[in-house]
C-alpha cells in the first residue's frame, strides 16, 4: 500500500488507528475471561491494516453491534467491522464483504414451527439483539410477527427463554453454541438471511480513504489471509466472500 501522509492523517486523525471491535458476533471476535485483548478474524484484520499503514493500533471494544457502529459513525473509532445494511450506510462507507455469515432461527423443542416461512405470522414474537444486523433486517422484512429486542446478541437466547417468547434470531453459530448449554431448544432448518460482513469507516473520511480500505479487503481475501484467519480461530458457519 502506498499511503501519503495526508491519507494517514485521514485514517488516523489522532495518530493512532482506532479499530471498533464487536464482541457480539463470535464469528468476528471474542474475548476469553481474564484475557487482556480480544481475538478473532476482525482483530487479525485490524492488526494487519495497522501494520500496512505503519500506525499504532488501539482496539475499541464493544459488546454489541449497535455500539460498535455508533463509535465509527460518531468518529470515536476510525474503522470497524459490520454487517452491510442500508441504515448503517447513511454514515458509514462499507467495503465489499470479506465474510458471509448465516442468520438462523431457534425455537423450543415443543414449538409447532418447522420452517423459517412459518415465523412471520400474527401473534408470534421474535427475539433479536438490539441494533444487530438481524434487528435491522427483520425490522424491514417482518410484516406480521412482533420483534422483542434483547440488550445484546449474546443475551438473545436467555431473553427468549426467560420471557417465554416464540422465536430467537441470530448468528447461526451463536445459536448452535447456545443450544449446547440451554436444554429443550432446536434450530429451524436453513437460514433466513445471509449477512455480508464488511469493513467500514466514517463517510466523512472521504472517497480516497474508502477506496484504500476496499483495496485492502480485496487483497486480504485474494491472498488467503481471511480464509487462514477463519481456520486459525476455528470458525465454522462462515465463508470467505467472493471477490468484488
């Protein structure tokens, strides 16, 4: 990457590159109890991007996607890792996706629901993480069922169980993990959406910075960096996005 001093200042006005990291999606990042720093695909990409720019890196860590998005939109962080969504695109310039993730539904074992197409009917309530990609998507797409918002994506299944709601929605891998600890639940077959996970920065940083970040993402996909990161962190349920 050939970066001018002016572009470096655009990427990192404070002199330190601040990466917004969302722990609400375990496919992207997680943090072990007592660990000083999170780890995951997004952390690896943030580190590589800072290395390419020759800048020190600061990880700004959040427990929910909505908080992570707000940090970048409000320029409290310089870039981040988000599901592409039109609402978020009002303030954030997205790259092409680097990873594709499936969104799935969970129900109780005794639920009469057997398919995704049976979810959106009057009288049913779907629990989703507040301001997550699933919340934004279902807010647009659900016509008849009601949405109940848990504080974070990690809290969805517990909120679903404690409140006696009909359906939980989220990252398929997260729901599969929750199903191992919560008895009496099952996932509906297939997926209700494919989430395009991309990098993004404030639109106010301008088209040159956005184009440079987009080039970085394409290189990381083409070089095998993203695929190796997924493998290194033992991530299943996600695939490298095709070239833009």
